[in-house]
């Protein structure tokens, strides 16, 4: 029998954790960012437009409207959004149509009023990414075209008044009215003064362990999301000499962050949401919730956390959990290629992060090729157990769900996807060779066998 050996987060007994408040299936898809301005929350989707929510009741957002900016046969994607007053600035990597200015003074009827201009520059067809607003200034990252600063004293007519070249400007954050931090992708971070005499400007640059995905500024601290290298924090009171204070490996893909309560950092970490705390000496993990739903972006209002995901919006409350609280290490269990009659085992970590005993009914599996072993009936507060999910290959296609029922009040019944062997591409099988014409980013043909010995990632997308 083969066995998968997994490394999990070391279990910590949290005084606080994340409790699920609500889960929504929103109109927009592939949710990419969260912007909160007053009682309005704006979440752009890579597909199907931008969602506007009323968060007067923070734990229970109410959808006001979904708004789409036409772009050919689909809506303009939104990867980032920054808002001031009643105007939102959406950006995306789509060249030529890479931005949208939307007036939402009437949030029930938003109005598309224009886009960000690059006229008067040598920039053609910029690919926009992250943005930030400080007072009457809007900063936008544009990858190889650097950073663009706009005067938005007239919000519906931004005026470009500053640009700065970069290798791969991914995002940007204001430190104050005259200094910015630039997330320069795999090239680290640039700290610099905006308006100064040439050769006398304050500033510095430094490499990061990972590629910079997001930046958050809190007083003299700069928090950085570094993808697969987690979260770092720097002291930047002197931007000429930034000091690395700590680095925390989130073990996922730290994509976006939101600071709340001045020293807590909510992290969108792909398959879960994590809450870190800066103690003044180190970054500490103080809460997490495994969602299994591709958390792309994150927002926070006080102790309410908004998880913007591939297909869902989930809201969590961070605080004391007096009841039982279930967490599992994976919501999606897949097995490698096996011979008929051969078995494989997956270890599933099951935790109780609440303050009340957690009880289970026997898990239900809807496919006979799967069964469980050592699944707990009961877990004490702050304790955990490891259960085995066993797959034995038969002559059937094997795909199903495992239903787990417990006394966790906010997730009393959850479903875990289990996938065995089936007709098609399975991890561990030899890939068939193929040749396809290159339609973009090159010319000629692509033949898989030309790349023998290399790692090849192939993603197929159908036009909307």
C-alpha cells in the first residue's frame, strides 16, 4: 500500500479564531480585490463585472448591484480597485482597455464615466495592476511601464502628473503625501520620495525572498505579501535604511493582505485565510480557517474578515469562539494513478479550534472505492486527530464527496471532494504528445515533446 506523507501547520491552541458568518454565491466570478469605503464594499471580478455591497451590517453584506463595463463580447475584468468619495478606479492587465472609472454616487445605478489616460507619455497599451489613493492622489502600477500618479482633485477627470519606470511594478502604496512604496514583483520593493530635486531624493530599494504581490502600510511599518514566501514586515521610518523585522511562512500563496486593529494582518493564502499579529517583536499566527475555495483577495472591517474567492464571498468574525470549531487540512483530496486493486492513503488533519468539545457522526462517502479509518468521534477543545482516507482502485471511475457532520454551529455539515482514478489525465501518468499552433505570445507550433525534462504547466481557457 502506498501512502501520501503531508506536512501540516503545527497545531496551535488559539484563544481566538475565525467563525464563519455567511457564504455568498455572487454574480461576479474570480473575485480579485476588496475595497471598503464607508458602508460600501466593492469587489471586482475577473469575470462578470463588479459587485457593490452594503455592509451596514458588516457580517451580512447585502448585494446592491452587479455592474459590468462592456469589452467586446464580455465585461472588462477587474483585478484591483481603489475608491475615493463616490468614484472607483478599476484596473486590470487587459491592454488598451485596462482601466475603468465608475461613479457610484448612486450605488444602485453606477455609471461608467471613462478610463485612465496615458496621453503625453511614451507608454502604449499599459497593463495595469495594483493601485492606492492618498488624499487627491491616485497611484497605479503598470508592470514594465512603472508607476503612474494621477491628480484626482477632480475625481472624474484624473490628470497624470508623475511617472516612474520599474522592471515589474506589481502594486504601490502611499507612505504619506510625498513618499511611496512600490512592489516591484520579483525585483523586491522600492521606497522613494515623489517630489524632490534630482540627485537629492530620499529612497532605497531591496530584494525580497518572494515576488511582491501586495503592500500595506501601518504607521512606520510596511507589511509585504510575498506569494509562496509568506508575509514580511519592515521598519521604514527611515526610507533610506529599511530594516527587516520578521518573515512568516504562511505555507500557502500569500496574495493580498488587509491590516486591522493596527497590528493584525488578514492574509488571503489561496486555500485558507490566516490572521497574523505583529507583537512588536515577531509575526505570530493567531487564527486561520481552511476554506478550500481559492481565496484570491481579502478585506477587513474591525474584526470582520471578507474572503473574496474564485466563486464565493465568505465573511468571518475574528474573536473568541465559545462553541466547537472544526478545521480540516484539505477540502480537496486527490489520489495518484494506481493499478486495479491497489490502495493509497491520505492523512487528513481534523482540529477543534473552539472552546467546546467537538463531536462527529460517522462520515458518509458516496462512492464505494473510498473509506475512512480512525475518524474521530470526539475531539477536545484545542486538540486534533489524524484520520485516514483510503482509496482502492476498481474498474470504475472514482470521484465523489465525503460528508462530515459535526456540532460546529457555523459549519455543521461540510463536503470534501475526493477524486481517485478516472478516464483522462491523472497525476503520475505519461502525458500524450501533441502539437498545437501558437495563437498568442509567439508564433509557429508548440510541441510538448520539445520540452522533455522540463516542468510544463498548461492551462486551457475558453473565450467568454
